[in-house]
């Protein structure tokens, strides 16, 4: 159903501050781009494959893997059930090449270019309620985040609680890695969350035909950065 917006409503909307919008969401996933940061200096982004997530329900949850309990909520926008690759974009610091921070993580739905972006939300969240530079995000306090199917989240959360001492080893060593519960076969892909703990948004990319191309988590490593392709 199409809805016509009155002139008064449109004028009021134009005067209202806009919520945060992603900057350079595609460019982040182009290897070799140099970025100038306000501080601590220049970084160069890389692109790495991080495994794949099976979304049996087609409903995606992005969360701290240490908090995958029964209250983990999926986004209101879903995808067809299936297996989807995950990529991360680590930023390597020019003055300290051993220093890496994951600047973004992407669940790839299709390889179509994204021509528009929208904030991923869960039920009950309305972007119209957001002010300028505000966003709905997920909280992190383990220094990691993950992509996981809604139907597998609670069981994986319980498994991670029982195996906390070893489950995260591969994630911190490689900055991103799959995790799988061998007893159930449920899995997720986890990644280190930029500078660590905080709150981070997820953006949905859409193709020219409106279809979903990807979900991108921005960890704010490149906040205020200027690309120098």
C-alpha cells in the first residue's frame, strides 16, 4: 500500500535531525585503502573471510556472544534460510603493523552493490524516534560480537557459558573465527569488536531492486577517518 505524505508532514520531517548514517560502508571492504584518522594516525584496511553462518530460520541476531540468552532478538528484516559468508575488514596501523582492529564485519547475502542503507532494528524500535547521530545498536562487554541464527542463539549461549575458557581462543588470535557446538551442530561467526566494549550499529545494504545485499556492523574504528584510495 502506498501512502501519501502531506506537505506539512514532509516539512516537519525535513526539520527533524537525521539518525546516524553509515559512511564508506562499501569502501571499508576494499582491501588496500588507506585511511587518515584524527588519531592515532593512518591505517590500511584489509578484507578477510571469516567463515559462514547458517541461518536456518532466516532471522539474524547480531550480539555479544557472551549474552546469547533467550532474550536475543532478531532484526525485523530477515533473509531466505541458507548459509551466508562472513567477511571482516581489519584496519592495520601504519606506524605499528602488528596492531590490527576489526573496523567492520559483513554478512554477505548477495554480491549486488548496495545503493542504499538502513539501520537494522528489532521489534519495538523506530528510527523515527532517533535524533541526529543516534542509533540503535547492540551492547558488547566481552570485546567480541557475532552473527548467529535466532533459533540457535540460546543454545549456543549456554554452550559458550560452559566453554568460556577455550571457545574464544580462535577469535582473539585471528580477530574473527567460527564457533560451533559439536553436540548440536549450531554455529556462529564471532569477531573482535573494534576498540572493545561499547554499543555498535548494524546496517542493512539494499540493491537497486530493494533486495537485501548485506548486513554490516560498524565498530567505529574508522569514525572520523578520511579515505585516501
